[in-house]
C-alpha cells in the first residue's frame, strides 16, 4: 500500500488545515519536551510568528537513561492543547505506549512514532486503528525500505495519513550525533507516494549545524521540517545542545523561504 507501484500520485496528508505533501514546505517547530505552560505557550507564539504551521512538543519522552526527565505525560498533552487553541497551530506529539491512545485522541492532531518505536509493530497497528495522521520516524538502525514497511502496518489498518521522517541513523561518523541520510530520503521519495519530513535537529546534536541540515533537506525535496525550538535552550531539560532560540528559528525560516515556498 505504501509503495509507488500501488499508487502513483503523491499522497497529501492533512493535519487540520495544514496540507503536507503539497507544493509548500510545512514546518513543525517547538520544544523537545513540554516543560511548563509558560515555556510551551511562549515558544508556540514565537514559532507561529516566524511562520511555522505546526507545533511540536514531547510529553512522553523516550530517554536513554531512566533517570533523565521523562516528560510531563498527559499533563504535557493538555498544555500542548491549550497552546494550540491560543495560536491555532495543530499539535504533533510522540506516543510511547498504545495504552495512552485516548489521551492522544483527545489532545493531539498528529501522533509521532519516534525512532525507537519505528518497528514496534503492535504500536504501528494501533496507530493505524486510531486514525489520526501519523509522523513515523526512521529507526536508528533501519533502512529506508524497512521504514516504508513499518508504514505499511499503519496503512493496512485503513489509515493512509502517514508522513515518513528522516531523522538520522547510527553510523561510524562521530562529528554529528546521527548521520542525516539525505540520499536515503531522496531514494525513499522514489519508492513511496507518502510525503517525507526531515528532522535536522536530532542528527545535528548541536544547534550550529541545524540551519545547514534543514536547508539541505529542503533543497533535496523534503515536504516537511521538524525543528526543535526552546525559549531558553541552555536550560532545556532535554536536547539542550541542539534546540534553536526563537530568534535563530526565525532566521532559519527566512532562509528556507529563500529556497522554497513555505505554508
Ligand atoms: C523527538 O522528536 O522528540 C524524538 C525523540 O525524536 P527521535 O525519535 O527521532 O529520537
Ligand atoms: Mn529532542
């Protein structure tokens, strides 16, 4: 179902009034993690002003160490919903466990499946049944073909609203946190009709690299960008090194507009 041999015309995924996979690049921006109402509302206002059309933010965080900040859980989803109502930006947030599906159904407009759950086939099927648009990230050790096969699990439950996300893979290269596989994204776009998002923040691992990776992704044909932005990155509870300030994000949006038309 996800393959190009099955469906030739590019799929457009609608999240509220936002169309992903059309002529315009869609930008989702917001904090790595929802930390407080004030932090989330501030950043939502700022990214909206700069031209983002979706608000991202993690409420359930998949942290490598169980002692790291795990996110605010359902309380975080409520904060996102409130920020969404204030700004009109639909919300994308990551689900870790299908048992939280009702909260996601209530508060979130697009459900993210993160890199670590990219092959959690039970969760994929459940998100197919939930019926919300899905942002499906590539696993750290998965090929593009495996990513498309993961999408198949969602599509076969009757949910065709899937956006694939290239977020970098593990390689021997140490100068970046992960290797953003732009070639893989370009090849993937020839294999599937589903739209592709690029997340330059997580592979960069440091904010100095985020602009260039974002621009390279757009130049290579990404339909969507996912960018981490925090009002005060230096005190962020997760991914402090890579989150952009609102000022830097605003500058990035100007640079993206120089390359492509942005929704
Ligand atoms: C995220 O987007 O917040 C995230 C945890 O990303 P990934 O699953 O790509 O690591
Ligand atoms: Mn993050």
